[in-house]
C-alpha cells in the first residue's frame, strides 16, 4: 500500500523488516528521518514464520510506503537450527552467547537479505538501505559486524547501475550497530513503537507464544529489564 | 546425485550453472581442475526457464556431485526485460551492446546468486565458487566486472563462519573473465562440452527454440562463427 505522503519529494529507503524488536525500531527510526519506507521481509523456511504477520502489522502501524514479502528457499540449503530440525539452544548464559557462532546462525542470511534489498533499491530508486544489525548483544553472528557491513556497501556500489552510469550511491544504514538492547528499546519507545506486536523468539510454541529461553528471548527480556520497562509480550508458561 | 569419485579427498566447489554456454564451460573447467562440483541453478521468474532443463542435463553429463535448483522470487522485484513483460531487444549491433546497461540486466542478480552460492559453500564445506562472468562480450552488466567480483570476494570472507573462527577462506573463481566467446567455445570443445544441450537465448519461442536475434544469441553465434565451428543448436526459422 502507498501511504498519504508525497513520495515524489521524499527520499526512499529499503528497510529489512523481520517483525522483531530491532528491525521494527529501525523502521521507526527511518520513518522519523523522513524516508518513504519500502519494507522487505522473507519467508525463508524459518521456524518462527509468525514474525511475518508481526512485520506486516508494524509496517502498517508505522506508515510504510510498501511491504514486500518474498518466498526464498533458504531451507533447501540448511545449516541452521532455524531452518532444520536441529534444536534451538535454550537457557544459555550471556557469557556463553559471546563464545563462537551459535547454531541459530543461518549461513549467508544477511548477505542474501541485503542482496535482495540492493536489487529492490535499484528498482524503486532508493539510495538507502536500513538493517537492524547490532555488534553488541549480537549473538555472535559474523554477518552483523561493522567490517562486514562496510564490505557489503563497497561491493553493492559496484554491483548495480548506480555503480556505473548513474553516478548514484548506496548507503547501508545500521542505526543500532553500537546500541545495547536497553538503548534500542528506549529509542523505540520514544518513537512510539508498539513492542506488543513484535516477535523475537527463535522457537515459538505452536500457539505463537515466545519460549522465553532462547538467546533471542533472553536478550530481549534482559533489555526490557535493564530499561525498567515491562515487556508487553506474553511468554509461554514454561518460560520462567 | 553423488558421483562415484571419493569426495572425501576431493576439494569441493559451488558452480553457478545457468544452462548456458559460459556456465557449462565453467563446470567443465572446474571438473578438469579436480573439483567435486555442487551445481546451483535458480528459477527466478526468467522467461528463458527452459535453461534449467539444460543445466540439469549438463550437470549429469559433466559428472557433478550434486545439482540444486532454488526457487527464488526475483520477478516480484522486477526491473528487467527477463522477468517482466518489457520486450527483449533484438538485432542490436555489437557496438550498441557496448553502450550502457541493457534492459535484460536483472538488478542484483549476480549478487543474489553469489550470496546463495556463498551460503551453500559454507554448508557443504567448499572453499571455491565458480561463476561464468566475462568482462569481454559481456553485454554491459555492472555485476560482471572484475572489480565487482573482487569486492564480493572480500565481503564474503567477512560474512561467514569462515571469516571468524574457522580460518578458512573463500575464492570466487572467474575462469572466463578475460576470454572472448570464441576462446570460451574452443576451451569447452577441448574439455568435451556438448553445446547442443546448452541454452543461451533470452527470448526463446514457445517450443524452446532460440530466437537468434537477442544479444545472447548474437554473441553466441558470433563466437561459433569466429571459432570456425558450427553451432549445434537449432534456431527459430525467423532467426536469419
């Protein structure tokens, strides 16, 4: 859907939107900066596909210009607890999360997501891409690090028409890169994000309730706790 | 399918295989170098989807270890004559092909293809990716240039586990980068490629016959002509 603003004079941005706490906050930030936001979500075979309904709801609430959900076959490639039968780790300490790359890492996921974002940016004429990666509280994923994002941006500027005849550029914006979860939540609350319709859990129950025990739930709950704000999300009764 | 060789001692490579002349030659080159080849093809909404049957046939003929065809929704993003109703340009001169980016350019295509290849490489444990890009006779695509490939390789080395704990590397191999179409065909003939089951045409007739007039057909026919070899492919009767 197109929103009511005049997109002709508004700069456009592609916003990678998972439906989680981070990416929803990023959408609010991009909107506050005045961008017409083209939100991009993926059905990639993730066990937490419920997040896509949350993404849709938040794209509407936050006045996105458009929201595209692509079906991409990442589960055919496998290699992750999020797309296979491998068990999602539970109740890990925050120290344990800092050690190595966890089983919930999806090989190539951010690169594939950013590649689609780059393609859509070229088609709609956007010079900006927003992604909610985070080098703190980041669960040890190699494709969330600042040096990775910088290398992707450099590659992307050579990959498209913008890198040849059009003399345009492309920016990968990572407004949460150096924020703690607490700071992200505080920023989102300022901007009016409704966290009751975000989804963070890697391993939701069949009824969609968050487990409260996976790395994503634990980092989220810690963030709300440190911010002194009640997490508006209901958790499964076993969450503890 | 797995071939009969002992993959345990063979290095593995991901080979991006479209079913066309270039990528089939690349598969033959990777096989000749001794790689166990994991071929990767995409159904991305291209009008020339017949190429996928050719890719399958060639992966078998050339003894690939595996062949994966992924359904990815590039047509939802659009922006190309190959994935929309925009007409494929016909009978352009070779000089015209050198001017600017043609309408058959698919925004982000090689970046998306390479991103999936990078993901699969990580899962199967391959350190090499092969892609049939070509800076001569290349039809003006920004994502076929050597500087783009170098930037992708640099990014990919930061994107995966290999870039952190495993101390492995990743190489993007472009054995055709500086070859003319004539040289590619000569190389393939030496290696026993059967070009009668390759498909190059951007705009095949409903019966699958190549048009003979699009940029891809014209570059292919010029290559065979310069190599002094008959193109074994039948063309549509209007091809001229």
